[in-house]
């Protein structure tokens, strides 16, 4: 039964990942995802259903457009595969929850009950989309942040029995802290998209989880920045998207945040 569940989640992740790949390509270019089939960005030809099967079509076509034979960007199969793995990982958490105790993800499971899996899959989808768009374009869609905010509020109001002030204060505190950094650096060290993203993510973690999350985000961002500088991929003064590091820090906090809190004596 567990294998069947994970297999279904993997397939669902591929389908959702295919949509996220199209959405993250179209949204920054103001192309609606509601109208028109997928098309080759090089020759603009419509992609038939048989060439639009997540991951499989990319492999069968050897990574090339059937019409113009130009390479298909690796971003599409990567987004599909990563989303699929994230869905499977969420399923594994659902199945093996006690192994992750006492981390925040287990608290979520206790609070959400049967709603844990759909809520987390929805959050994963939103975060993957925000990660990709910010990484490629250094912006985070307000629509995605708005949905994250509404989701975090609904989760707390309908499922969290107490301590609401703690969660909302953590979200606003994290957001105000990043806003201060954005203003202090005049947008060079932090963007307003990061400030907005901090509100729902900090709210979902509460205190002191939000503090651990910010620490891990800056730590991960610092390591990547050093690697980019050393390899010549970036230079001093060049802006680097911080949203992906906030999302990675959020994920790490879900799994190891409580252990870090206990080790730090917070």
C-alpha cells in the first residue's frame, strides 16, 4: 500500500511539475497558462500531447524539439523530477512520521491530521514555483505570496488550537527584519519579494522556529555566495536571488529546526 501511495505521489508530482515548469516560464513573460497549449520557445510550434508527457517525452525526444530539433531546456525535466521527488518525500514523511519527531513537520501532522498530505503538497507546489521564478528572474510573484499567506492563516485559524500570537508575531517579525535589511541596503542585499515571502513562512514556523529559519537561510545563502565568488559566477555588488535560500532554509528548519533550538537552548 505504501509503495502504491508513493508511486501515485511520484506521478502526481511529475504532472504538477510539468505545470509549474510552464507556469514559471510564462508568468514572468505575461503569458497566460489558462489559454493555449505548450509551445517550443525557439520555433513557436505547438507541442502535441505525446511530446508533452512529463519527463518521459524529454527522454524519448533526446532533449530536442520534434519540429526544429533545437535543444529543449533542461529546466523542464529538472522541475518535473524535483517536484516528483518532493511529493514522494512528503509521502515518506506521512508514512514515517515518528522518525522525524520532535521536528516541526511532525507537529504539522498532529495539527492537520488527515489534511496534512494535501496541504503539504499544495505548499510544496507553491514553493517550487517561487523558487524557480526567483532563481531565474529575481522576483517572487505577489499572487504566490498571497496564496501562501492565506494558506498559513487558514492552517493556523482552523487547525492550531492555541498560541496564534506566537505564530503571527514570528511571521511579522521575520518580515520586518528583512524589510529593515532591504531598506538599509537599498534593495541590493534584499528585495521586497523576500520581505513578503518571509511573512507566511515565518508564520508557519512560529517562534523560535522562525529565528532558526532565518539563521539557516543566511548561512546557506552565504555559502552559495562564497562558492559563486570563488568560481567566478558572481562578483561583489551583484545581486543574488535570496528567495531560494529562504525556501531551502524553511525546508531544513522543518526537519532539523527543533534539534537546533534544543542545542542552542532557545
